[in-house]
C-alpha cells in the first residue's frame, strides 16, 4: 500500500523470504547436503527433488548446538543487513 500523505514514510514491503537458521544451514552447507543426497538416497535427477527436505533434516540433525546458534545469529544478520557476497555468489 502506498501512503499519499506528504511527509509520511510509505509502508515498505520486503521482497523475498526471511532467513531462518534452517535456511542458513541449507545455504552454507550445500556441498554436504548434495553428498547426503548422493550417498544416502542414491541421488541423481528426481531423487534430488524427492529427498531434498529429508536430506536437509538429516543434515540439521548432525549440526551441533553451537552451529545451530551461529546459524540463528547469521539469519538475524542477513535479515537486517542482507547476505554476504559469498552467499550471493552461490
């Protein structure tokens, strides 16, 4: 919605999804996620699509509590300041 009143700040809509600890883990551990799909699900082609969420859940189950907390802090940072150039390059 736009506000037509002068001097008032318009409502700002944020495009895209909000980062979560889970989405940060997904983004920062892509290589490991691919390895899990290939090794545990004999993943090529459609197996990648069918077992992606299951593989991500298994990856998250292996994450230490410290890594999970760090992912949560990274999610907050990315939501406030945007992602790093390294994450954007992926």
